[in-house]
């Protein structure tokens, strides 16, 4: 995906997280925390879905902390061209 940050203020930022949702919420991958100012850039997250035990996955933009006082944000962020591709697509 492509992303842009414009004075996006929060000490911990936000991050993309991909996880299994079949009861044990195994995290398959996480992006770096997004915060600050960044011109249009590419963000890629590589992950492997297990052959068994993970029939459903969830991709979500989340706070890396559960503390409520870290969930206050200021500024703007944009995402564009979000795509999920298999490794075969990369060759």
C-alpha cells in the first residue's frame, strides 16, 4: 500500500496488524508504527498464513498499546492502493 502522514501526532502511532481470528488470535505480521510526517511512501507487510488452524484472517489498523490515554490522535493519514498479493505475484 501507499501511505502519507501529515503531522500525525501520537507517541505510539498506529500500525497495521494481520492476525488469525479463529479463537487464538495469532499475529501473523505487524507494520512499523505510523506517526509524524511522511510524504507518500510504500508500506509492505510480508506474512505467512499457516496451512492449518487459521482459516480466517483480519487486517486492521490498530494502536500498539491498550492504554486508553495512548488512543488520542491528531493530524491526518492517507492510504491508497491497498492490495494483498501472493508471493507468486512478486516474481
